[in-house]
C-alpha cells in the first residue's frame, strides 16, 4: 500500500429490496458507469480472481483498511444478500472498485474524498464514523444522499459520491457470474421477450418521482 494511502487512514423496510431494484435496472446500471469501460471491468474482475486463486485473498491496492471496510459495508447495503443470492460485498464489488481506483487516479481521488465526507457527516450527525454507527443510522444517512431531491450545499458532495459508488457497486456485482445469473442472461440464444420484474419497475418509477 502506498505511503499516501497510509497517511489517509488515521430503513425503513420497502416493498422491494435494494437487490430487487438493481435487478430490474441491472442492464442499465452496468451500462451507466461511464468512467470505466467494460473491458476495464472485465480486466479488474480477472485480476482480482487470479490474485485470490494465487494467494487465497485479495490485498487492497488503493484503499486503506478503514476505507476498504467502509466500501465493503456500502456494497453490502447497496445490494444485500437475500434469498436471491449473495451481496455485492460477497462477490467482491469493493475489491473490484479498489483495483480500478489503483489504476485510475481521478476515480480514486473521488472515492478518497467521498469516504472522508461520509465519515465527517456521520460524526456530525451521530458522533460516530460510518462503520461505528448502528445499521439504522447508516441507512438513514444513505437514504439522505441517495436522491438528488435532497440536494443542498451540505449534502451535495455525499450525493455525488454515493451516485458514483452505487453505479460502480452495481457494475462490480452485475459483471460477475452471479450478477449475470441474477439478470437472467441467456447467452447467445434468441429471445422474443425481455421482461423487467413488475415490482422492480414499479419501485423504480416511484423512486424516480421522488428525485
């Protein structure tokens, strides 16, 4: 880990789960990353997988241990484990993001600043950093910064950060074998119909009205 990284260390239930929301919009989420090409995503997944095979675990290349743990928790909350499968953290979305940040300075700086803002905002509201806060406090903060309707000078940095983080967490999940399975990808097989789950679509549309 770099010296710079070492220096930086120092909900109410809804009718459709977060997993259901991303399942319904999975293809759009993967396509919407913008800053990271599909080729780069595939390379990141391959590199992480190969390192795990060789050493038994992935070692962070960019994030400090605290930042890595925070990103893992964000991945767990964005796409949680349920009867449909593992969480985004379980398939290594936070590791995927760490590797990309280590290769793309601009993206890495966005995450460094965003995670610093998140801890600062949590300290101001709850007297604890994000990881130390209760689950309800964590989700309350994420609910505030999940929607642009809450835009303010205070929350804007968090909204911008969490928008990017959610997209890359979704990328990290839906470009894995498990994520492709969740989307019902049929491979090179013709299909006459592609159905978005009705509940997920309704949820997405209702959320869009709130933005």
